[in-house]
């Protein structure tokens, strides 16, 4: 959606185009619907045919004329002999029976881009400069469109028209007279997202090729405000710094609309700069210190994308008027030699916040940040992508697992959440144990969780799958699997300070997941029963909103031992059965039996996938 919106289709305001200019028409309030974006009603509209000199001409070019079904490819809209181009609207039609429109990328490094509107086989794109920015001259790339080849055959893409507005707010329409065709052959079964790939070098800052951001620009795209910031490149450091005018940001905050889930998103699309090793996005400090979460900010670069909440910092915590969020490729040569050996050729990034030359510490368990890194797995990794992991490298050079890190083949990205900024690396770990062949029903689950750093063996090569799980061990496993972050409760009387389960038990108590066994006692070393395991799991899933169904105890009537389930556990057991996380065995749920390490691993793997 645009910054100036109304009912119906997204709308751009003429006032917004004229903002900061001494134009008398600014006093007249009128708006431009996206369907008639850039049509100024009080100005005469001139229709110019492409062949009429010296009018500008516009054409399409295609990245690959021959693709396979399942591939993605690019079509670029370019203008020549352009003069004082301040804003434009592009209208394209395509063969929707063989092609699927994925998204578009603005060809401008600054200004404001309206989310594309797709109706049937027609696509409408719009972009405007802001404030006193001069219009563009000469040869101009307007936009790049990404298409997905669906079915075999020849498909055409046609440029129907381009509507132009200059800095004097005079408008004209140029007929397209340009088309390209793509020949789609049968899929070879080896597509990895077409010509855009996963290598972070596509025109959409490494987030295209596998539909990485379709959830923001596709079906719910009208709920996302996208800003393309002005950029400056420092050739000495290969650092790109992008800024957003304070008035533009305020307008974005005011116009942000909630999506169906209630979330408001402002997306900042930082265009890729050749050779850049760091991107710094300047933001007004109040935008990330709102006290309460009002919206989320997505910053997209070719190195990584981050999704941060507006209450990342406490209200008034930041003393500077502006801060810069830095996303950079780490200098691997500065890492400890043993770390370099473990990381190998995998990506390593650095995240930080700065005000001038000062680095601002961010470490807030209450406001996690989501990080997505474009990544192309090796042939070996593609066979077992669940073993692609994320590591946090601390200031001492020590490696720590980030359990929630996962590779998503659909997006071509490794995504994880973190509550502090530091150095992060992608790696590939295949951990196994010598004694898990006998539990083939849990072997894969144990190996994945061990590789992620969620579960440990009882020795380097021994897992002990048949050993019973203690209450302390299960709670630690649950907190790691769900990466629970919350208020820390009081320590139970029988929990030793500094023990390996101390923090997990206090987090679980603070979040209301456990209240112990009574009398301020937790019984950490007692074996946990299956029903208590389910109670703790169900409470944790509800606290993290991964389980929302209303439990029905009718789900338990099919088990022969349903009457043995304790009253306090019945709803929890029913919820896990109903959600498919627990199915029992031998016709029973066996609520009073203890849990083995293999059983616990299987359950944790199931909830890890939620």
C-alpha cells in the first residue's frame, strides 16, 4: 500500500508528490488512485506514441529466453531519452496460464514504491521521487519483474503503457510497443529457483529466486508499506549508508495498516550495491524505542534481512536522535583459527547498532529480532538440510549454538531469532551416536536435535536412548527446543544455584509453565512421568502461541488407560493428542510411566517443527 491511502485500491496523494516544493497546487487536496496513479485531473494529459520523436521510448528485456518449468526469470523495464522523470506508472500484461508473477523490484535507489497491483494477467507498478529530488534523465531502469515459469510452452510479456510525471507535475502517457517471449521446457527436476538462485546476488537483495518475501509482497502485500531509501556508498570501506527522511518515516508510521493477524509492517528495501560488504540503515531513534510494540520494521539487504519490533529498546532509552542498524559480512580472517576451520566457506555476518562511532549494546530477551540470511546449500547439504545450523560467536571466539536456526528450502534462506546483536555463522553439522540404531523411530530426531545443540549425549558417542529422563533434564530440553525467553521466577528450594538446570527451571517458573511439586520443591532428579511431560509441554506451547486449540477430553476415550490420567493433566494430554503431537502406544497413553530419552527427543523434534 502507499503512504497516502484511502478506500479501495492503494492511493498516492498529489500533495505527497509535491511535498517540499513551492507549488501553488499544493493547497488543493486531491489524490491519485493507483489505477490512475499520476493522472493529475486539473492538468491536460498528453498521449505520446513511442515512435514520435523526440519522445522517450520504453522497452522490455529478459534475463533468459529459455527456461524450465519451475524456474524464475527476470524481465526489466527500461526507458531511453527520458527527461525530468519524477514519478511513473508501468502497466504490463503477461500469459498467466503459463507464468506466475512473483514480485517487482524498483529500479530507483530512492523515493517511494507502491506495492504492485495484480488483476488477472495485468500488473500495475508505481514509483515516485520525494521532496526536492530532481527528476531523472537519459536511460533509466524503471523496474524489474520476477516471474515463475509454471507450465511448458511459449509465454509473452507485454509492456502496454508507461505514465510519466515530471517535477512540474505535468503528466504524459507513452504507449509501450514492446514485448518479450520466454520458451518454457519441461522441468529437469533440478531447479533451485531459476536465474535468481540463492546466492544473494539477485536484484532483490538476495531475497528473491525462492519467493523469500512473498508473504509480505504477495497476498498480504497491500498491508505492508515499502520504502526504498536514499543510499550513499563509501568506496574506502565498501559500506552503504541509507537514510529515510523524518517526514517520510512519520508518514509511514501513520499509514501503516494491520494485516489479518494484527501486525503492522514497514519494509525498507535497500537496493544492492556492487562490492558492498556492509549496509547501515539510519533510523530515527524513536522508531525502535516505542515502549510498547506498535509495528515491526523489516530491513532487507543482499547480506541479510532483519525484522525488528518497534519496542526493541525501552522508551527514551536511546539518547541520540538517530541510530544506524549495521548488517555486514564479517572479516573471517579476524576470527580465531579454530573457528575459521569450523566455519569454512559458510557465511558469517555481524549485526550491530551504532550512533556515530559509538556502538550501542542490544540484549533484550523480551524483544527478539528475526534474521534471514540468503544461503545456497552444497550438494551434500541439500541431501540433509535439517543439519544446516546457526552459531553465535562471542567476543572470546567461542561458538554457541542457536537452536532455532533453520534452513527453509522454499525461501532459500537460513532464518533464526536472537535477542542480542553479535557475530553469527551458518554451518553444517552431522552429529550421531553409536547406540541409537535400536531406536530407528527416533534416530533422525535425535541426530537433528543434537546437531542443533538442543540435546546432548551422556558421553561423546553415547546417547543412552533407553535411560529415563529426569524432571530437570526435560525442562532444560523444553526451554532449549522452544528457545524460551521470559521473566525469571524464584528459585525452587531444591534447585542448586548455578546448576545446569537452574536458569531453565526459573524461566519455566516465571512463565507459569511449572509450579513444582508443592512446598516450593521441584524434585529435579526424579524421573518425569509421561503425563507430567505432557503438562509441561502443553503449557509451554500455549505460552509461545504454538498451541491454540481448545482441548476436548473426548480425545482420550479411545485409550484403554484414560481413567489413570490425573485430573490436573487430562486437558494437557487431550490437547497434545488432538494436535497430533502424542499418539500413545499399545492402545494406551501410559500416563504414570516414566519417559525415556528417545521418547523425549521424538516429542521435542515434533514441537521444534511447529
